[in-house]
C-alpha cells in the first residue's frame, strides 16, 4: 500500500507491507506531481542491484535506499539490526511493488 501525505516540508510517500509495517519512506518532494511521478516510476521499475543502495548508519544498523534512473535516492528504508533483515526488507519491497503494479493501486 502506498500512503501519501503533506507536511510543512513538502510531499512524501511511504510504502507499507500488508501487515502494516512501513518498508520504505520517500525523500521530500516540493510538489505533488513530482511525488506522483516518483511513485509511478517506483511501481514500474525492477529492483535491480543498480537501483538499491545498501548502507549502514552511525549506529551500525543496516538500511537501503532506492535510486531513480538518474541515480538519486528517492526513498529509504527504516533501519534493520542485521544485514539479513535488510535483504529480507528488499525482498518484501519487491513483492509489495509487484502486487501494486498488478493491481494498479
């Protein structure tokens, strides 16, 4: 499921698993149409290794970002306690995006 929202900084989206867990949160977009274009690109792009950026934060926790076709990060995951957990998160994201593309949600 894709949730969109607006706050004082701009437009955002998040992607949640069927159980309600947030898998991905977007960067801030200055306008709604740019955010909607990013969602459309994310739905239709394959999650190849070139579009996933795996990193660790200052606490040593694992997270990933999803890059657009220009190499800019458009969304990032929450942090994971293990690399295996992060890889599981990427697999779950791929499943959710596949379902969204099929449904046209």
